[in-house]
C-alpha cells in the first residue's frame, strides 16, 4: 500500500503538467526547425487569410437580413440571428425551405450515382487497358478525351444533345433504334436528374481510370502468378488481390468525388444557361440553389446560411469518412 501511495503524487504531477510538457515539446520543435517554419510562414499566413476570412465573413452574413433592400449596408445590414436558418430548415411556410430540401435530395442522388458511375466505369476501362494489345497507347489517349474537354463545352454539348425534337439522343433512341415509342423530355420533369448525371459521368470517368490504372500497374505480378498456380479464377483474383490492393486509390477517388460532386455547378449552368435560373424540381442542385438565391434573387443572407449548412454537413461527412478509412487502414496493418 505504501508503494502505491507514493506513486499517486507522481501520477497527479504527470497529469497536471501534461500541457506544460506539450508546450515545451512544441517549443523545442519550433526552435529545431525554425528556419523551415520561417520559410513556410508566409504561405501559411496567405492561405489562412485566403480561406479563413471568407469563411468567417460568410458565417457572419448568414445572420444578416442581407437582400436587395439592404445590400448597400453590406455587413451593416440588420442582424436577425437565426431567422435565415429557421426559414431554411424549419418554417413550413417558407418556399425557400422546399427548394432547399429538393436541392439536397437531388444533390444526394447526383453525388451517389456519379461517384459510383465514374468509379465503376473507370475501373472497368482500367482493367481493359492494363492488358497488352496493339495500339494500347492510342486507345488510352482517346479515352482521355472527355476529361480534357472544358466543362462548359460539355454542358453546352449535352444540352443540345438532350433536346426533345432535334437532339441526337432522342433521334438515336426513337428514330433509329426504336427503343422508345416517343421522344421524351429530358430537360423537364423527372428525367432532368439523369440528364445531369450521365454527362457528369462521361466527363469525369477518365480521371478515375488514370488513377486506378496507376494502382493496377503497381500491383506485383508475382501475386497473380501465385494465384494462377493455385488455380484461382479471374473473378477470385479480382476480389482477393486487385480490389483490396486498390483500396487506397478508390478511397481517395470516393472522397474526391464526394466533395467535388456535392459542389458541382458548371455542367448544370451550361446545360440550362445562366438566364434560365431554375433548372426545375429535379434538376436543381445545392450549388445552383445557392447561386440562384444569392445572385439572382439578391438574398445574400439566405444564400450564406445555405452555404454554411452545406459546409458544416460536408465537414462532418468528410471527417466520418476519414475516421472509417483510418480504422480500415489500422486493420490492414
């Protein structure tokens, strides 16, 4: 008992001085690498001002009644506390709330299908071009064509292709292949979400293919040779060798696709045009909703509140994803 009693004060001293030790350790590291920190400091301060100041200003604007009547006051507009958030999330009589929930639903569907579509198509093509065949370099180059086309060109191109009467898609489906009995509307109604999803997958799958192809080429051939000796089928080799070893690549592609697709904007705007403003109930995404509220209806306070909600949601989702990714990496190691 006496030995335990003597150990207790040391334990309390260790707990009480934890912050002191942490500060001293940080100070020693700063002194040791002071020149490295000195070179990094200007860039760190510039990035901090570049990112932090707009975020803080946007959060503050979300508490203001900043619209076409008070825009001349800017940050001096009336402070309304959580009224913007109430009208966006709770108020049942607010039309903006209905539009936000529709945009959130469309963004979820859009992000889910685009992320899965680009990964699946990219993996399929990467497995195909990873084989040895004549003209492989030319085929790889041609597959990169959708990715090098500017986004606004993609939006304009597919906007014309989805036209009901003269669009090439309806001509192919109805007049040539006779798959559909009549020409449907693609840019109006429930089909609008698919008219946005398909061009986005076409635009971004080559990026997934490039990264997955690099991951495939880094897998040692000895693993496949050993699997062949054991008599493993191609499907078995894919699930036991290829897919697990590609986990770091597709994990990065998923988090990249999640962030990029949620904040997608250009393809929708180019397909429907800046003047259209509202691409419909099934074509409105979060970013087009925020853009319309802020810059077309001049309701900057409501647009800022929507941006803060979206930013907070994405911050939580990304951190949850990284948590499970780290857990999976720990289990692998």
